[in-house]
C-alpha cells in the first residue's frame, strides 16, 4: 500500500508536468500567430503587383525553426483559421477579409505557410549535427522559402491568368533581395534564441 502511494504521486507529477508542457506549447502556438499577424501588418504595397512587401515570410520561417515542425505547422494552421474567421491577422489590403482574402491573389502565399514552417523546423534540426548552427538555420530558411514562392506565384498565375514571365516579374523577382535579408535575419535570430536557451 505504501509503495503504491509514491507511485501514484509520481504518476500525478508526470501528468501535471505533461499538462504544463502542453499548456506551454499551446501558448507558444497562439503567441506565434500574434507575432505573424504583427509582421503581416508591417506591409509596403508595391504599385506594379498585388503582392505587398511584408515581414510575414520572415515570421513564418522564424516560427517554424523556433517551435519545430509540428508546433510550427500547427501555428500556421491556426493563423489561417483566425484569418478565415475574419480576425485582422492578414496583411491589410483594403479588399475582402476572411475566406475571401484566402482565395484572393495572395492566397497561395498564405496556404504555403504551414508547409514552409514545417520544412524550416524539420530541416534546421536535421542539419545541426552536420554543420554549424547558423549554416543549418540559413539552409533551412532558404529551402523553406521555396514552397512560399512556388505556391504563391503558382496561385497568382492561375488567379490572374498570367504567363510565366509576368508571374516572375510580379511575384518573385522583386522580392528576392528582401527575402535574402529576411532569411539571414531569421537564421541569426534563431541562433541567438538557441544560445539564450542553452545559457
């Protein structure tokens, strides 16, 4: 009887720790959606394209690397759900909100975010035993950017009936310099976060 009590207490302690962990992860996921929404509102419309220049990609990649593939993917799905419900989490465009925004010209970029975050989170962890932390983060951020551009540009081409040349000029080429900066900053901030956690 006495041996059963410590065992039960240990089980309760482990259960409590698990609940705290799940609660912590849930808060991180919710906080991540708020961070992405804030970065989405740092937006600079470009006169020649419906695709604005924002910090969303930076936020998506950083969240994916920081939270890992599963939590990062979950955060992006929650973010899209919040936007679909009409919450002001997407880049302000002056157009329709909610599901209509998801089906607009920038819908492909938005729908790519869960995949991009999962890739960033998985790849940075897979590469860390092979190369330096910054190089693994830089490689993960670069690869995670590819589905953002592929799905975003592909959807815009379908939505607006653009050919390959027009799509490249409207949805890819103008954003490459800024994306290089965002990738580099995301990798650097992720490495700083990891160092802080280990200190």
